[in-house]
């Protein structure tokens, strides 16, 4: 029998744990106490501190339902008795262990014993003191108890990162480290900082802890130490980081200085074959100049593009695909319209904003993209681009040579009012304040650097409505394509009436234009008498 | 000789299974629906519907249905979830507070014109017809008013004119079949201002739906409701939110309703047609068996009688022979006795008369 022996082992540990408790309580008393946990949310409200205790899952099927554990409820109860994290978490080499009352994963029986002894033990003691306490029976904890969760991921965005940089006085090594392959020790290499997630994954990889474990140990430990030193500190409770209400309260720095890690200001996008160094731009027929410094301001984290590591795209996404890049070719990695980290995928996400979506929501996403747009990024290799030339300088020159389009036609060239009366039957013609509409769209486009870069012509904006025809000051009439509805020769093409209605209503809906409502017919055209 | 009920049912089941295996059994004699490649349909795009009720109005007009209690311009009726009734072939319902949707969503309800209609499969007088154009139509002249169609329909579409005492009808959308025949669009489709209802050949509509999904990633769920539901329907729906959120059943499965009942119902016409033949056959078999049995019995009896007679004769002969023998022995015994007496009477004289003496013979 193993269980009794484990119990004895734990009993032997008890004095040690008690000693640590007393010591830590003493130290805390000296060094300053943690802020009190936030008040208990009202019953039934979603909460961010739900932990599913199902550690036995790795030993096979669970015999009983996993325990739904509300972390902050316990923190609160312990704080009322002047107890802190150490009541449940043992101090490991560097920080407190995230595991309950143990430092490492132990056997099935030992794991069970740890929880059963300490949970019910504490519940019994508390009840014996006549205070409200938790369950001591099996089913008291082991039951399916759905609790609404408000938990949300938290990332280190630029603002939060900057506040940490400032608090740590530019000592990047406090958080950033890497494993030295020779000594197998964690070292810091200046200029080689990476995303936490590039090593700390969802699942443990060899010795590397999961992101969850690493983040909770490192973040909370540092926050606790700063609190103890009475310095400005971050949250130590679940909701402080993971509850949307608390996340909204996190201070945002508006002007975040640029993060420097040796990245270029402008560069030529690299391309490489598998297992070979990047191809020299001088050997390529066309090149893409990329404004790195500009894009840094558009995204919240480096991770938005450098989704796996901080290396260049081509180091994983080679021309023909490689294992490191999950066989996603460079071409796909840049152009995939539905991918978050691809150029076009990110541009499409921007185009979903109300100012753009009026037109763009109705423009089909093409994968691969329309060839008409290639030249917006891909330009022929410029004259005088020698082998080994300064890529940054070439890229800067190419970017400066671009002529962003910020305006549409002059006012007098835009018809002021347009009356659509070709279909007039029950209703009179619809009077369209054409110029006002164009100006409203142009205002949104003028404010967007993306639009300025990709709207190639002053007439590009017109193509939001006057689509599927070349740019022209006098575009073809809608009726030249949209005729009778449900024409079997063009089964997907809306008839004229639906074409008008869809265009107006969809644009209004996506731009948040509330009036006239779609069902208010007379809001656009008067009823015939 | 009789057959048990159990054995009879066993034969029937086997006959039904044989029919099912032999080909597509169309319960209650449905026409094969897969054979209309140019059948029409309508694709309802939830993302395009604005909830204007123009379809309801047009439906009422073209089908000459009774006027509604509240006018079609009154969008306040959308506050309640409605269903089709005997005066309404189609309704639009509003669904609010759906996660992932910006505002309220609307869904039009009408007969979906199943490829293999449950209503038709349940009707034992063939009041429903699946037409080659895709419409499922109803013939009131043969309807007996059993309302099995209403129970059978998984979409709860057919309704009944309960308020008519003498000529109640089952009422449901006809896909404007009379208009389709004239080359006109269904009333609702014609009236829809935003082509939330796309009309066309069903196979084209499937392609259009897939194209929209590909061209506008994220706008639609990758599911065309009605492509396979209940074996496929002529009217189909695409949506950006789960279909259950807009009141559509997601538990229907892809098996056409007739498929579920064909095993049992497929037997019915067989029973009706084969009954006399079958029973006559069973009767003939039984009769033949009875006759043979009788003949065999008679032959056996005859043989047994013959055998018994022969034995009796033999016994008689033996008995007669024995009697003769006994008689002879008795005579001899008597003769011998008489001779001995005679000899004693001659008495006392020297014994043994000479043979051949006259005194030696004495009449018995």
C-alpha cells in the first residue's frame, strides 16, 4: 500500500511547510503586505479565476468529475486570515511553484493525496473554528459545476511592454533569456530578444516550461517581490490580468518609443531557398520594399507579424516551403488573404474597419490576389542595384519614390446629385446626394495610409460602387450589367433593383450609417401618388 | 393445415426487404426526385434579409390569401415569433441578441420543397406531388383530411383550415407552381428588394452559395442548410450564425423521410396487390398437401388390410390342416381301440389273430 506511506511523507513535510509559512508571514509583516484581493463578483457573474483541477488526466480517464476551483475565492479567504500565496504554493529555486503544495509532478497516488490532505484538511480546520468553510465530502468538490467565465488572454502589447521596460530601467535580461546550447544555462544575449512564445509553448517542449507556467511564475513572482519592496507593481490575482474589466483599466501609454532590436527602418523583403542564405536582391527581377518602421506603429506587438520567432519571414517560409515554416511557402505567407500574420491578411483586417468596409466588405477576397494589385508592392529591380548593395538605402529610395494617392477628383468633377429613377414604379426616383457620399468616403480614405498606398488612382475610390469596370470619370451605367434578376446566364449577378439596394444598404450597414433604416422605403424614395 | 400469424408477418417482412434491396422503393409511390437535374430552388441568404416583409405581402397577393389582421407594413408583428398558418404561406421572424451578429437577423419560413417530401410519403391518397420543377404541390380533390402530412413534415409547414366545416384544405406554400408554369417568378422572390432570395436551378444555387462563402471569408458558416438536410430541399439557407440561433432545426439528419418508412410502407402495395395470389397459393399448397396425405393414408390402410387378410387366411389354413390331422388321429385311435377290444373279445383265445381274417375288420 502506497497511500499511507505518502501520508506519512507528507506529515513529515508538514513542520517544514509550517516553518515556511511562519517565516513568510514574518517577512511579509516586515516588508509590506500585498493589496487585498478584489471583492467577490456577484453570484452568476462571469469570472476570470476558474481553475479546473484535473491533474490526474495525464494518468488516464478521470474517475470523478474534475474540480471547479475558484482561485480568488480562496485567496480572499486566506487573506482574511493574513495568509498569502505561500499557504498553498511552495517556493521553488527562483519563484513560487504554480503547482499546489508541490514543486514537481508526482505520481497519481501522491497527487491525489496532496489535494485530499490539504484541501479537506484546511476545510475541516476552518469549519472547526466555526468559520464558513468548503466541502469535505468527495462529491462536494468533484461535481460538474459550470461557472460562466470572463477569462481573456493577456498579451504584452507595446504600451505594456514599454511600461515594463521603464519599470525595469531597460534591464531586458530581467525577463528575456535564452538557453545557451553549450552550458545549458539561461543567458541573456543583447539584441537577440525573442517572444516568450517562441520557446514557451502551449505544451511543454523537453525542459522548457509551458507559456502558462512560465508566465505565472515569472510575472507573479516579480510582482510579489515589488509589492514586498513597496514599489509600483502589477497584478498578482487572476482577475488583474485576465478579467476584461481589469484589462480595460490597464494604463495605456500613448507615445511609445520605438523598441530597438537591430531591426531595419526600411528593407527589401528577403527571399530564400531551403537551406540556403537569402537571395541577393541584385539577382532578382523584382523586389518589394518594406517600410518596417512604419508598420511597427500599426501593430500592437512584434508578434503580429513575427508570429513564431523574431527572425525574418524567409528564414522559415522559404520559396518552396520548409519544415520550420510548416511548409507554408513565402508566397503564401505574404499573400494569404485570411491569415492573420500575412501582409494581405492584415491589410484585409484593416479594411474591415467602418471607414473602409463600406466599399471593401462588398469586394470579394481573392486568393491568390488580383494581379492588378501586384505592382503596388512588387517593383522591377531598380537600376544600379549592385550585388551586396545596402538594402536599407535601396528600400528607402524605392519607398520615397512611391506616390501615395490621398485625394479623389475635384469637387466640380463629381456630380452633386444623382437621381436613380430607371426602375421607378411604386416609388418615385431615389435622389442620391452623390458628392456628399463621395466626400464622406474620401475623408475616410485620406486618413488611411493603407488606402493612400493602395488606391492607385483618384478614381479608385469611385470603384467602390462603380465596380467591375476600369477607372473612368464617366463609368458605365449600372443597368449595363445589372438587368433582369435571375438571368440563367449570370446566375449569381443581382438584378438592377437588388444591385442598387444591396450596394446602398450593405455600405450603410458596414459604415454604421443608421438612417435611413433599410426597411424605411420612403426614407430614400417617395411613394408615388 | 394453417399458418401462424408470426410466420405470415415474417414472409411479409422478407418481401419488403427484398423490394427495398431491389431498387429505390418510393413509399406511397413517390416519383424519383433525384431525376430532375434542372429542378428549381431558392437560396435564402440570411445576411441579406432586412426583414421588410415584402415577401409576405407578395405571397398573400399572388396566392389570393385572406387579408392579414395587421398590415404588412407593420413591422411590429416581428416582435413575436410566428409560424405559417392556413392564411399565411410564409412568415419572416426576427432573432435578436445573437452572439456574433451586429444587429437583429431575420429568417423567412415557408415550405422548403423537399427533394423527397415527408408530407408526400405520409399521404396515402397521393394528394402531394413532387413536380419536375421542384415544387411540392397539393391536390385538395383527393385529400381525405387525415393531416398525416402535418405530422410528417419536419419543418412544421402544412397547416389546416380548421375553420371550414365542409371543405377544409391543407394549406402550404406551392413554390408558386402555377406562376412557374407561366414563366413567372415566385411572388416572394419577385418582391424581395435585396435578392435575399436568389432564384434559380438548384445546382446553380449550390454553386452560388459556395462562391459567396469563398469570396467573403468569415461572412458565412460553411454550411448550406438544405443541401443535405432531410435528403435535400429545393429551398436552401446560408447564414453567418449557427442555424439553431435563427430557429432552424439542426437535428434532422440527412436521411430523406421516405427512406425512414419505406421498409414498412413499401410492403403495403405489395400486400394489396399480392394478397389474392398469395392466399390462393397458400390455399392450393395446403390443399395439395392434404390430398397427398389422404392418398397416402388410404394406400397404407389398404396395404395393412391386405396383409391382415393374408395372415388370417394362413392362420385359417393352418387351423384347418390341424383339425384334419386331429380328426385322422382320433379315427385311428378309435380304430385301434376297437381292434384291441375285438381282440380281447375273441378273448382269451390265442392272441393275435391272423392278419386278413374276416373277424379282424369291424365297422366303426
